[in-house]
C-alpha cells in the first residue's frame, strides 16, 4: 500500500485519477452497488500497477519487482493472480 501511495504522489495526474476512482467506488456503494469495495479497489489498482510495471520492464520480473519494492516471488504471485503472463503472450496489459 505504501508503494501505491508513493506512486500516486510521484506521477502527474495520478492523485486526481485515484481520487476520482475512489469517489466513484464510494458513490456506487451508497447506491447499493457495493460488495467489498476495499478489496476490489486494491485489486484493480494492483492489477494495473503490476501490469504496467511488467510492460515497462519488457517482461523482466526482477526489474519490475525492484521498481515496485516487492520480492520476485510477490511479483510472480501477483502476475499469476491477475492472469498476467508476459512470458507466454508477451502482453501484460495488452501492450508490448
């Protein structure tokens, strides 16, 4: 979570985008469209974060893990969890 906070602070426009996303999630929760929004929000942000990191690292899991401040094992677990298999299809978020 600290990684997410640091990332949001260091990227122009990221904080505003994150604020808009959180506002939308909470509005949906108030309208009865909830369902563990905390877990959903964290998963969505992690999926995007890990997907873009592996794209920028051109599939190099060790490099992407280093950038994110996580172990290679965590990197592999997240890639598998989110169905991001760059070694198989050379895409993480539909890029490279």
